[in-house]
C-alpha cells in the first residue's frame, strides 16, 4: 500500500522587524562558519551607533557630557 502524500504546509513568513529609518533595508545573517554577514557598510553602522546610542563605559568619565554635545563632523568625499 502506498503512503498517503501529505499536503505541504506553506512556509511561515516572518514579518521584518521595525528599524530606524536611517537603517532601512539593513539585514544581518550568520554564515556556515559563524561569521556575521551584512548588507551595509560597518562604518555606516558605527556612525549611526555613535550618534544614537550612549556608551555606558564612557558615562563614568568626567568629560563625557562635553564629548556628547560635540557633533561629529561629516567627512567630505573627494
């Protein structure tokens, strides 16, 4: 007697997480060797984090508030 074929269930589509508008389209994956793969330049990610996330290790410094007030200058492309 032949086995009954069970209908295949459609793959669950997971909704994309909400991200900041500056990071729209950002995706990260881990390859077979455990390395992180990203579709965005690491310098752009670091610049975003420097602007939007407080550094807990630097918060203990006396001059941290002054450093935080200064805005980083954008590099000119030549």
